[in-house]
């Protein structure tokens, strides 16, 4: 998302103040960063129309901006903005309205704009067999090249297995995995402590014996090969010894997908969140109650978890199965 320039000192100040407000309320880092950028786009829109002061912000102008946003063409996507992208704008606008009211800067009436149908929320789910294929593909590294030492491929394979365990076996979000530290792994008690969850919420996530073995193999056999600084606390580190970022993790998962001899799997849109969605769906198919799955995933309410009941019902219709779904 491009950072558009602002000329108005009022708008520059309000953007910074909004960002600090989000941070104080405990929103996740990605939210504190992204929401002000969406609002920056709206304020840039107002500036271009001669409205440069906070008191010129009206619900009428907000609704007009949103209507034009929905009609905007986006050549990179080959069409209009996605509903998921629009909903992020809408969420930011509504939160910005709340900020203006609660801070006493502007008493805007409550803004009522319906959310768009989320067309990219959950696109593809992996089957349990496909997940197993990904685990097996970690060992399908090349053996006939001198570009990278053989031990490096082995170390990367152990790290890949640990990543699959964290995203699928433990259902962590992208940022939760990035911020995971070695001290968050409690091998003796078979759980991990997620300290930096969404909205700064902490939770305990259990690990089964197989998953724990993958984490320990990486921690004791692979991670030391990447380590450059003994004080590094990050659980997942890059080949340079630094905390690995989410994009690098995503690229590793996509590489594993390409190694699998499964055309149907390769045609799916696979991301890190796909693994999280997949484990939630599989747990539900196996009879786990929604409340337990919500706690496992770190959802604040059952509404977020309800989506998986629809996924399971859809899968059952396609397969002709009748699996009991516990609520």
C-alpha cells in the first residue's frame, strides 16, 4: 500500500495521533501500521478536493469516498479492488471515526456502511494427505548441486518441518510465528507460549509428540548451524542468523508446494494462513468443539471460528460425507 503525501499539518498530526491511539489500545503491530495508511489515503482524497481541516470531515464525504473506492480500477489485479481490500479500508474508516469521537476531536454520527462479502477470506484448504505430502517434500532437496553444502539442505529441511508444525500443528498466525522465541517452547510440558498474539493477547498452545520432535530436531540440530550470535532469542532464524521474516517463511512453504508431485495441490493458493485454516477445519471434522478450536486459534469470539463449520459443510457436500460437527 502506497504512502500518499499529506500537506495539511492538521492531517499530519491526526494521523500520528490515530496511530498512537491504536498502539495504546493494544492493537497488533500490523494494524497500528496499516490502518493509519488507509486513513492517509482518505485524507489525501479530501485534500485534493480542498478540504484540509479535520472539521471538514463529514460522513457524507466518507461515504462518497468509499463509493469511489469501490469503483476504482486496479490494473495490477486486472479489475476492481478486492472485497477483502475494501473491507480493510472500511474497518480503518470506522475505527478512525471511533477515534475522532472518543478523543473529542470531532463528533461524527455513527457510520453505517455494510461490509463487502469477503471473497479472499479462505480460498483453499489442504487435505490431511496434502499436509503429509508437504512434510515429506521437506526431504526432497537436490543432492546433485555444489551451490549449497549438503548439510545446509538438511538444516533447511529440519527448519521447514518445524515451520509446518508451528503453522499447521499449532495453528499460529504469521506474526505469532515470527515473534516466537526459544524460551516460548516448553518441551517438558508439551506446549508453546504465544506471547505476541493478535491484539497482544497471550495463549498456551499444546504440541503433540510428533510436532515436538520436529521442533526439537530444528532447535538442537539445525538452528545452531544458522546461529551467529549466542544472544539471539528468536526461535526461527535465517541463514544469516537473524530473526526470519514472514515473507521468507511464505517462500519456503511455496517451495515445498512446488516440490510435491501433486498438480491439484500446486494449483491451490497456498499461504501461511492456509495451514492455520486447514488445521482448524481438520479439528472440526474430527469432532472438536468450536469453543476449543477458538481457544486453540486465539479467537476473541466464536464468530471468527464459525466460518469453519461452513467449510466443513461445503466439503461434506462435495464428498458426499456426513461428518458430525460439534458446537
